[in-house]
């Protein structure tokens, strides 16, 4: 079996393990409550993932006149669902609406096996160099199969949360994380063994400026558009806005790699295949380089510091808390004294 094929299966399996852990953090009650009370916010995120993002990818492809494999790589990345874990962590650290981020990400994932192939099919129809794709047979069954597997992984995690005791659940998470750590090592080794894939991932050819500018443009413009749409749809709560922003920003990093590796192996030329898979492999790292500074800026605005409070702020906070406790104690003493006087009278 070719090394790149083994790599794709390892990535798919490790992502499935990760999603089972994500599922253990979700409860049916939380999903139902958020869906009931925040339909507009969830609809906005889902529409953005499967309508605005694909449209933006087409615009960028046409604007930069990207070739066939680079356009396909951007199309695949644009239609993948949000990452439940990354979007929730970013939202939590900026004091955003975590239940909204988690629920919207899960719904985006569950609906992906229908909406993702549909959006991708529409992109191919609107692609200006449509002649390049007339000869390939789009593997919809493979795409749907992969996404169904990921959806089942989340559902399996939710079942584990209901069926297992706290101790057994912690034990499952412990060994699953160890397995994922080993799979990451395996992924790095297998990737480094595929020379053509390494060259495609770290592209430095004559069109490198257009290559990276198109990717960066998509990653920045895509979530920035939510700043406008949240105001258009009168979503004025800051924690909800932050949740929407990070849920759109943090796309699932492993799904495009798995989909590209398992779906296009025998449908495009080897050169185009390695270009597509290489771009999908490096895209999450570029996304991290761009999203982390944005996250730190928003965190500074929301909580007042990048990482942790400085000594003076912490000391002042503790002093204020102590003063509040003293005032509360004095008030309690006064109340007790008044009650005693009343009983005496």
C-alpha cells in the first residue's frame, strides 16, 4: 500500500478518535437548549460555512486565476465544517458563548455529509475553468462516507458520556489521547517519507506569492465577514458575536486532508493529487499562524490581558475581593445586631 494512502487512513482514524472525545463533552440537553434559544445564530453560522465560504473561494480562485489543483484545494477547504474543539476553546478563552460555539460546530459537522458535497458540486459548476473538471468523476460516495464516519464518531462519544461512569470515561480519554499522540508521530514520519507531498506542501515555485496570498486572503476575509453579518441580523450580544467569529474562523483542520487524500487518489493526475493533498496538509498550519494573533487581540480586548494578569492587577483584584468580603461581613454583623435588638424589645 502506498505511503500516502497509509497516511490518509492514519489521519482519518486519529480525527475519528479526537471527535469521540469531543462527543464526550456534549450533552443532548445542551444541544436542545441552544438550538431552541439560538436558532438565528446557528443558522447564520451554518449558512456562512456552506454558502458564503464556498462563494468566497470561487471569487478568490477567479481573482488570482488559480490553476486547477489549487482551486480544488481551496474549494475543499472552504466547505469543511467547523472544529468543535478549537472553536470552543478560542471562544471560552475570550469569554464568549461556548454552548453556541460547540452546538453550531456539531450541527455543522452533522449536516456536512449532505451540505459539503452539495456546496462542492456547485463550486465545480461555477468554476470558470470548467473544462478542467469535465474529465474527472467526483467521488461523492467517498466524501459522504468519510463525513458520515466523523459524524458517527461524535455520536459515539455522546453515547459514552451517557453510559460510562466518570472514572471509566476519564480512563477512555486518557488512553485515547495517548493513541492520538502516537498517531501524530506516525503522521509526521509518513509525511516526511512522501517527497512529492512535502514539495507540494511547502511550495516555493515561481507563483509562490499568488499561492500563499490566495490562501491567506481566504482565511482572513472569511471570518471577518461575520462582523458585518452579525450586525445585519441584529446579533448584538458580544459573547455570541465572538462565538460566531471563532466558529467560522476555526475550520476542522483534518477533514480536508482526509477527504482530499481518500477521494481524489484515482480521479485526478498524480501531480494534481499531490498538489491538492499538500495544500490541505499545510493549510491548518497557516490557519494557526493567522488565527492565533487575532485570538490574542480579541482576548486582550475582552479580558484585559493576553495570557495572564500581571502582579499589580492580581494584587489589586485580591485587595478588592478582600474589601468586598469585609463590607459583607460588616453588613451581616449589623443585620444580626438589629435582629438581636428587635428580639430584646
